[in-house]
C-alpha cells in the first residue's frame, strides 16, 4: 500500500512524541520542537478563526489529541533536561527570564494567571458549550431529516441534494459528539501541566542542592525560572489551542469567516456607536478622567458610526441597483427562456388562506400528507408518483386550490379554513345546520360546520373530515385517475432496473431484444388506466417475455398480462366469501363488436355503426344502473377476446365502468348476473 507524504508526516509527528517519552533529546533539538509546537498552535487558532463552517475542521478532535500528546512529550523532555543538566535550552530559559520579567514573583504570578484563564475560563466554558451543542445537535436530527424529506417530496431539492444534506447532518452529529469528548483532552492537559510544573520545581531544587551542591537560595532562583519558563512554553500553545476549541464550538456564522462576522456584528449598528461615543465623551468631560483620552476615543466612536451608516446606505443603494440590473439581465438573456419550458408533472396551487395548512411552522401537515400520498400510491399501484409541486398563487381566491397535471388545470376545490366538512352517508335522520357545499373528489353533497359542531355531527352519524384531508383525498383521486399518463419511459426503466438486480436473465431476454421500452410502457399504462397494480412487475415481464415473440400488439399483450394477474384482479374487484353481482355481455353483441374491429399497423380500432353504439351504451346504462341501485360497483363480464374492445367502446361514456373477462377471474369467485347488455 502506497503511503502519501501527508500520512508519512502525521506518522512522523506521532512517532516523535513517543520517542521523546523514551529517549532524552539535546537542548538544541528541544528548542526546535518547542518553536514548531508554538507555530502549530498559532496555525490551528487562525485556521479555526477563518474557517466558514465547523465541518471545515471536521478532524479537529483528532488534531486536539495529536497536539496534546506531542505537547506532553515536550514537557517530559524538558523535565528530563531540567532535572539532569539544569539546561533545558534557549526557549525555556528565555520564557522564564523574559516573559517573567526576570523576577520570580512576577513570573510565578503570570504563570498562575495563564493557568487560571485556561483551566477555569476557556476550558470550562468550551466543555459546557461542546456538551450542550452535542446534545442539541443529536436531538435536532429527526426534525432535520423530516425537513429534508418534506423538501424532497415537494420538489424543493433533488435526490442528490437530499443525500448531501443527510450526509452533512450525520457529519455534524459525529463531529459535535467527538468534540464533546475531545474537550476533555484540553482539560486534562491543563491539569497535567500543573502537576509537571510542581514536579519540576521540587525535583529541580532537590537536584540542585543534593547533586550540584547549590545552596537553597541559588537552587530556588535557578530552578524556579526554568520551571516557569517550561510551564509558559507549554501552556501558551495549550492556551492557543484551548482558545481555538472555544471558537470552534461557539462558531455561529456559516456564511462568513470569523473576523468578518465578528466585526460586522460588533460595529455594524451606527446607533450603538453614537451612544458609546457620546457616553465616553461625557465621562471625559465631567469626571477627573483624562479628557484627552476619553474625548478623543469618544470622537473616534462617533466618526466610526457615521462611516458605518454611510457604508450601509451606499450598500443599500448598490443592492437596489444590482437587483434592477439582475432583473434586466435575466430578461435580456435568451437562454433563460428554457426554464419557462419546464412543466411540473403534478402541481397543487392554493390561495393565501390555505398557506397555514402547508406551513410546518404554523402547525400545517399538508406536506406530510403529500408524502403519504406518494407512499400510498406506490403500495397500491406499484408505481412512483412524480414530485408533487406545492405553491401559493395570489391570483386564486384565498380558500381556493387547483390541481394541475403537466401544467394544465384538471380540477379545483374550495375549503373553509377552521371549518370541517360533514357528509351524510345515507342513514342520518337528524340534519345539522351548516353551509351547503359539495365534496370536491366525488361531488357528493356536504355541509361546512364549525369546530363546536363537530362532536355532535359525528354522534349523529355524519362523516366529518378536516380541510387537509379534503385536499389530500382530492389530490389522491386525481393522481389515481391520471397515473397512467404520468408514467414515463424513465420511470419504466427505473422499475425494470429494480427487477434486473435479481432477474438479470429475464430482463436481458426481454429488453430490448423482444420489446422496446416504449412498448412495455404502453402495456403498463394500459394496466394503470384501469386501476390494475403493476407492483408484481416480475410476473408482468415474465408474461411479456412468453407472448411477445408471437405478437407485439400492446393491447393484446395487455390482455395476456391481465390474465396472468387474475389473482390480483379477482382480489381487487371480487371480495372473498361473498357473491358479487355483475352484468354480462350478450354473445351476439360480442360477435358484432369483433366483426367491427379493423387491424392496422398502428393497432386496432372499431368501425361500429353510431346507432348501434348508442343502443349498446343505452343498454349498459340500464343494466349497470341495477348494480348502482344495489350499492355495487358497475362490473361487466365479457369473453377474453372482446374485453379490450368493449372497454374502448365504453370508456368515453362510463369512466368508472369495470370490464373484466372470464379468464381474469379466479375459479373460487362466486358471481351473480343481474342483467345482460344487449341491443
């Protein structure tokens, strides 16, 4: 396996730390490593400051662990040199003498202050913020996942964007969970620094007195300076990384770097700068404070406020001009006309009065219901419903909504917000007062009632539904009615790909050798147009593979497929353990229909005399009316050869008429004929 330069560098960095635990290194090498450690600490701090998102530093917990180990190794090496030679190198000595001002008391106080700042302020705050952030990030994951699913189902984002967002959520949760534990490294490092400093001081003085013959005063002076220097040279990088940790876990801006966001928020309000400037000027004038300093500083704040205000006004004017130019440029660009050519498969447009039903922040659940519609259709019919686009339309009445298929309005409805629709199922004796209306899906008479009337209406036997349910039901029925035309070749290809995973031989035999994608699409559309599920796609493709070599007529192939799916068709239209009332077709009429069938290269069509067609349709209306009076579905049973042509003959007259052939009915189904279509 090939190891990259970056991997080798990291490995060398960790290896050097463990070598320092075991092998004593010379003072000159310790100086180099201490300088390198300080440089790494500054690099981490400024990288964190200028990163725009926390995930830009997703490996920060690992960096924290590595730098902590390396810094402790340096502490061990410097301790060895202090105790053995009394000469830990130029860096430690300089920090002890220069930073401490050459005074033991001053140096000790500075060192203690640094320890307190790091241990009690920065570490403690970072630890708490990391803990809370990790908890809230994990708690918010389900809500973020639901929001992504809602955006995906409404078409606001595509599959790739949804996948990227989900991955980002996972990365954020993992990162903040790791940070919650990694902050403990910094806290432990500070404690270890205190212990090592104490060991250096006591051990160094003991070595100076017992081994080197120094008096107590000289030993204390020498080893206290070295101990302070060693403590400072390790605690300053530790303090920088602690500060970087605090910045990272408290970083709130995702669109700007740390410096720009901080300056913009702190000095971005002119009114605040004016008030601060005037206050400081007053303090300089009416108190014994230095007036030159305070008045001068106050004037600077006031001038800064005026500059910021002018900048804001200029930026506002520039934004307005830029916006106007962008609009004009968009109009001038001919390629942008392409976006106007896109047509959404399904659209639900509504007036502003219905917006609360679709707004999650206002408690609306219409988006969730749209998700459930797609799931319901997938389970029921075995096909994927295209993205349903939801949008408000100010041109509609406030309570009006319209449903479009491929950009064309198909249906519309109107609801009353904060009201419920009550429908009489037929056996309610006592009527309830309300606003008369019609249920939009099935055009049944109904009334609008208030919340206070709901309980009484339900007790009387009314079917009561809320506005979101009305819209969802209407949308579901429209989708069912037009699902066949919404099935595209790409959808068919996706369905076939799913089958191909476990049935490669079948798919390779059928597509494209025997049938083209368009022909399979036509068969599936024929099934869906009559409400037959295509979920058992394996059986459908197997049947097509059996019969396609003998005929490529998609209508005939559809009939073969229907016969193969007779168990599903029987289960859908003929309840078990129950006799189903049906209407049959007169054999003479069947012969007449078959005699009028003309075959062409593009398919078959009927040449039946219009008068005969009218007579047959009159008989269909009469006979199916008997079924409707019994509260039964209008079902006509025909011979297999004539079923498809009789369905074509009647589909323009009777939209809900169910036409089934004898070969599509299971042998255990019990039928009762209540009439015969004749003419």
